C-alpha cells in the first residue's frame, strides 16, 4: 500500500500545481487566529522572494461564528501569491502530509495534549515546528523539530529556512518524530 500512497501523492502534488522540487510547508488547523494563521501567512511573505521553491499549504475549515475566526478576505489575499494555497476542509490528510516537506503548528491556543496538527505529520516521519506553548510537549526543540516563540512570524520563517536549507537535519527530525509518536502514543 505504500507504493499506492506514493502514486496518489505524486498525482496530488501535480494536481495541486506543485513541481517535484517544491518543498511544501503544511499547516492543518481551523481558521482561527489562535492557531497561528497570521504567523504562517507572514512567514510566507518573508520567504516568498528568496525561497521560490518553498510553498505554504494551509488546510482547514473556517471557524465561522467564533470571535477569533480569520476573515475569508484575509486568506483570499494570500491565495493571490504563487507560494500560498488554502484548501479548506479535506479528508485526504495522509496524502497531503506525504507531499509535505515540513509541518508547522504555530498555535497559541491553550489546548491540552498533543494536537493532531503535530501528531499526524510526526507519525508520518515529518519534521515539525511549533510555538512555545502547552502544545510543544510533542516537540523537543532541536531533537524532532523546532520550537519558536508565540506570535513570532520572523522566528517561524527563520526556523522554516533552517530546516529547508538542511536536508540532513530535516531527515533526522522526521525520523525522530516518527520514533517519538511510536514510543509516546498508542
């Protein structure tokens, strides 16, 4: 079945308009400011010109009705850039993670445990970046990913650059993420 996922993933990457060499940075979350949507978007601004192969992929449903909801107009503005896509709600998460190079979860929402936005990509052997909040128990800074200060777009962009520029580090973080999920989660 892993060969089948690979074929589906290649088809999906192509269908979404990505090139083979593109490095996709994925964020999976509700469209709520507290999930770090602004920091993700601003990081795409900071890296757009110098890293054209780095593509930002945001996946998640809107958070309508919440006072913390990100307006559709804010997201639409970013969709005008070549390095940014928002797919909304999706069920093909395994394939989306498989085409991703790195998963980020810059949330400052106070949630307990290990959020799925980190555990799912970790289980698939992806390096991760999160913010320094209660969620960060899933990530050991410098071991299976990086931890950035809350609400710090520049630190997030710099951490993305660090992993994108170091293939060996990305692989090491990814392997350790997978090992950590197998050890710490059932």
